[in-house]
C-alpha cells in the first residue's frame, strides 16, 4: 500500500543540485523516527520516505511518503523509495520482546540486516543506523551484545558510508510507553549527567531531537568510510552542518 501526504508536483524539474536528499526511514514509529518526521516538516532540503507496517497519522504539514507493508515486503518498499540514504531507527525493548532473546534478535539484528541488504540491492550506498552506547558483541548484557553483533555484521556489508549512532539514554515523548524504570531515569538524567565527565561523557542522556538533527546532518556528508558517533560526535556533526 502506498500513501503520500501532500505529494507535490513541484519537485519535478528541480535540478539535481537543489533537489532534496531522499532518506528512506525504517523505524518511523519509534522515538527517533517520529522525531525525524516532525523535524522534516520544516525542511526543504530533506525528503523522507517512511516504511512502516501500519498506517500512522502524520504531523500537520508533513510532506513525505509512507510505504505500508509487512516486514517481508520491506525490500520491495526500500527499492521503491528511490532513496540516497537508508536510515534505520528500528528497535524493540527487552520487555516488548517478552524477555526472549530470539524475539529481540529478530528485530534488532535480523530485520536491521535484512533492510541493509535490501538497501544495497536497491543501489543505496549510505546507511545510518541508531544503535546504543556500549554496544559490544562480547558484552555479557544481552541487549548490548545483540546491538554489537548487528554493528559488526553491518560493517561487513561494505557500504560506501556507514554511520553508527550510539546514544545513551534517549529523552523525548514516548506516548503510551509505560516503562517506569526508564521514566524515572529520564527524570533523574539532568542530575546524573552532571557527574558524567571524561570517558563517561558518552553515557550522558541525549534528546531524540538532537539525534534526529545529527542524522539529517550526517545524511548530507559526502566522505566515505565507517563512522561511529557517540554523544559528543553527534553534536559535532550538527555543528559541521551549521546547526
């Protein structure tokens, strides 16, 4: 199924130099993905094409396409997006996965890699993925181990450019998410952040708004390579873009 909010014929005939950068977004209903959608409303340099399994009500004034499909159909949707960059903000939680590592891995590892391979098959050579601070394939923590394994497998796909974002605690509106522990951590984060200096700065909380800004900035960078961006590096990317 295809949906386009405020499709515009005005894009036709725009020169390649001024045409907006097309970003294919998977994970559009999560905190980071939804924040990107909200921020894109006021941007003419970015065109989002979201892929989701269910229809969502978009913010007023949104100029973007939404491709609706079950995950099995996402490779076709990614190809149809005709995008320059794949942005992957997919992710579930340990509790939502029923505390089942296989169920958690199916989303945060298998589906992420399936989207990455589909992007390559579609000719997309730049991927931006939201991971987690301290992601490590050797970690004893299940969540961080799966995130680290996913990063490792993505690096083996040899995108022309791969940007891995490793935010700490994400702050932002979470709708009906009722995780008490995380809500309390968010409330306490301004105080906790004051004690995180030096090598511990990477564990400071960060707003989903700033992660989205970093993604938009990185999407427009041209240099090739494999880059890992922790909290300070994300703000540096925003400053490089003049944000």
